[in-house]
């Protein structure tokens, strides 16, 4: 199942997975965590957007639901970059001159 997002959408994949996958399938975090062989707390943290989706977790969703792990990881990276852009004015790094 390929998912295409407009470049301006920056959504943490966790809440999206909860709304688009768990809720329509009437799944709860505890049962899915058992199926994925991960802790309920770990899965809950991802689905609530408190921690990043890892590549391992993305593959678990891919295997269970046919979602593209690559797409989920791009979604996470896009979200992370948008978060960093939100405070980039606080990141002070001078350019490095490469002129000989």
C-alpha cells in the first residue's frame, strides 16, 4: 500500500498509524504489542508521538499491514526535520571555508 504525501505535510507517523490502522481494525496497543513482540509501553510511545518510529518498528508494520517501511521512515524523517527547522535560528554554526 503506497502512501503519497504532499511535501508540506509533516506528521509524526505514530498518531497517523493509530488513526489509520489501529482504530479502523479495532486493535488495541496491548494486543498489537504482543503480536509485534515489543513492549506495550514502547508501542504506545510511538503511537502517541512521544518517541520516533524506528526502522525495526516500521518493518513490523510493513509485515503486519502491508505498509511500506520506507514510506513510514520518510514520514518520520520529514517530521524530525520539520521539528528541527522550527528552531534552526537557535542552531549557531559558522560556515567552513574550503578555499585553498
